[in-house]
C-alpha cells in the first residue's frame, strides 16, 4: 500500500512539480477544508489611546502567521455616520474578531450581527471592544461583561472570581477601571479547556491595562483565567476575569479584556491565547501547539518584530533626555563625565 501511495504521489509530482509551492506560502501549512475565514472589524474608538489603525494590522499578522486563517479587515463607519453602503456580509465568515469600540449601530446591522452569532458564527472580543455598544442587550449577552461608556448597575452586576468561584456583586457603581500599564500574572482557572491545554498554569503578561470592575449579564460565561487586580495600582483587590468563553445561541464567543496597545499585543502569551481563542470560536477546537518562549510565571516574553509595528516603539520606553548645559570635559586623570 505504501509503495502504491509513493508511486501515486511521484506521478502527481511529475505532473505538477510546483503544486505545493503554488498552493501555499512557505510557512503556511495545509488546512483541511481551507483556511478559517476571519472578519477583523474596526473603525472607531472612544479616544486616541486606542489606536485601532495601528493595532488592527498587528492582530491580522498574529492570525495570519499561524497559516490557519484568511483575514479580511472591514472598517465600519463611525457611529452616526452613513451606513447606507456598509454591507459586511457576516455570513461569509466563520468568526468575527472585534477591534471596534463604537457607541451604537443602526438596528438592521445589529439584527444581522445577532442572527449571525445565534446561528453559530464565532466572535472574538479584544480589549476595548468590550466598551462598545452599552445599550445593545444582545451584544452585552455575547461579551458577558463590559466597561465604560456610562455602564453602571443597570448593565448588570460586577463579576469576579472568589476562591476560584464565579461571583457577582450588585452594588451600584461605575463599570470599568484600570491602573498603570504594568506586567501582571495571568492564572489559568480551567486549564483543560482547549484554549489553555498544554500551557503553563501561570504566566506573566507583558505591560498592559488590567481591566477590573467590569459589569454585565454574565450569562453562559466561563472564566478561563484571571489576574489579581492590585490595590497598590488602583486595582479592585479581586481576581478579575482575563479570558472568558461564552455562548449566544449556537455561537461561540472568546473574550479577553487584555490587549491595550501593540506592546501588550506583542506578548507571546497574548498572541498564543488570541490565536487559539480565534480558532476555538470558529471551530470549537484548537489544533495549535504551545510555542517556544511562552512566558513563565515571573518573566515577560514578547516579540520585538511585533512590538516594533507601532511607530511609537522608536521613542523607547522612556523619553530621551538632552542635557541643557554642555557637559564639562573630564579633568585629566579625573572621572569620566556622566553618561546622559
Ligand atoms: Zn485600553
């Protein structure tokens, strides 16, 4: 049988010697049934601090370099703009990745989006996409919890983990807070979920906003991983949800509030989870292996080639300081001038 197969492959190779290189880029593995069709949605944010024009190409590259996904970016008009020519045809895609923070959408578009997810379409929500659409009940059921844009107790209770159990708190108050962007540990709560399987139980996420005190309906929501929100960094003191899976009708949703900027997105921990979460939302399975250099519990691990996709990267982590006065030359035999 082996010999027969060998001969068959050899014969096909003679007929089309370059078939493999014609069909696939060098690093693109063959995917049964073709690549997963992804709609990457952007177009608006609440402020310049969420620069979607920079982060969308980063998210796209992270998906495409797995060889599993075919990504189409669609930029929505800003809320209140002209939506008459906007027809994203959600049903062409297996999963929608949202990098969009919009206050509202026209009703016909909301209905199309709801029908898409209810019928089994996947959805991935990254960072400020959970600020979006505070007054759209179905969207808030899909994301489970969200923040800002005037969300308060009317959005639902606060949700967090206490002693490993999902806990809610209906105390009135604003939804959404974060401290300074610092590295923080992410702790797996459901380590055998396909998105987390084979990864370390605790890893250090690169500097990012740790979203806390998010509120929402929290229905059909499983918290896969948490991070402790440190009161010394304006935190809640609680174990806040960092990775969540939800269902809405037949649709699967993966939600992470991590990923403020390119520096955060360049974390190998984030990349891995984002790639796996998108595959899971689309198919219900994860075929990707754990990568080399996945961060450990005490050290960050990030990709410089990804981080440098942000023009701000060249400014460095701290501003360049120029001396106001000329530095005096060193006296002969004396100490060298200070290095500024
Ligand atoms: Zn942010």
